[in-house]
C-alpha cells in the first residue's frame, strides 16, 4: 500500500495565497472597468439631460400646433382645410427631423 505525502501547512498557505492574488487581480480589473464606465456615464449625463429638455420642448410645441391645426380645421370647411392640415403636418415633421438632426 502506497502512502501519499500530504501537503504541509506552508504549501497549503502558498497555494491559497496564489489563488488570493489571482482573485485580487481579477477584482482590481473589474474595479477599473467599473470606474471607467462610471466616468463615461457621468460624461454623458448632461447630454442626456439636454436632450430630454429639447424633447420636452418639442413635444409641447407639437401639442400646441396640433391644437392650432384642430381649431383651423373646425373653422375651415371642405377640402381647403384638409390641405392646410396636411401641409402643416408635413412642416411639423420636417421641423422635428431638422431639430433631431441638429442634435447630432
């Protein structure tokens, strides 16, 4: 019957230290990635806030224009009112596209 030599406590500690060093390196790398992501997100936050404000303003303007169009259609009878409606909608769409294009 062959006996296996059991590792000494110093050998076990050395093995554990090596694994802990590997784990530490991994954790440090994850921390660096998280720090980089945090910096990137913080740099984009003002841009997103500004974009949100512009979208809100555009939405308010669009709602006001839609109300104006609705009242214009009520006052105009026949096909002339519908053509005005279509032209105004087309102009609104072009305006929205121009605003969005100016952001980029």
